């Protein structure tokens, strides 16, 4: 029990002045801010970050929710201002298919190129010309 008492507890960065009065709206805001990346910290959500930009983003999320936006509208608004990088879980689109599929495609192309190259290197050495063929070739060259 003593270890649990001194174990580090998660410290959320949401300040008391940011918390919405309506618990349902606050829950929505916390869920949304857990999905958005802090652009300063990059590996934390804005809900966990103490950075000033994360605080500004948390306030924007709460303002948009209080203004009546749906969760998708809030996410779209933040993405339109800060780009897809702000999403901790990127949306599935043609870009993400290319991003995740390119390494596999390049691996297949590389394996194919290595196979073609290795087959080309192991060609048998050409046979030597017989004495009759050499004489005939010499006669053709001298003509």
C-alpha cells in the first residue's frame, strides 16, 4: 500500500480555469483533446501537455464545443489550422495508404531488382572460338 501511495500518478495539464461548468461538455472536451497532438511536445496529447500552445488548443476546443460544434467539426477546425499532423491517430485516406504502402512497394521493387541483377551476373562465360573459327574471323577482318 505504501508503494501505491508514492507511485507517480498521471498529472493532467488541464488547468482549473479551463474546465467547463457542464460535465458532459467537459467530458467531450477531454475526449477531443486526448486525440490532438501537442505541436510543441509532439508525443503528448494537448490534454497531457503543459505547453502554452497546448493550452491555447484546449481553449479553442472548449470554445468550439460551447459554440455548438460537433466533435467532427471541432477536429476539422483544428486540422484546418494546424494540418493533419495535429491528429494523434491520422485519418485513413489516399495519403496514408501511400505513406504506409510505399515501404512495402519499395521492398518488392528492390527484391525484384536484386533478383534481376543476380541472374545477370551468373551468366556462363562465352565459349572460346575454335581454331577454324578464329582463322575465319581473322580472314574476315583482314578483308
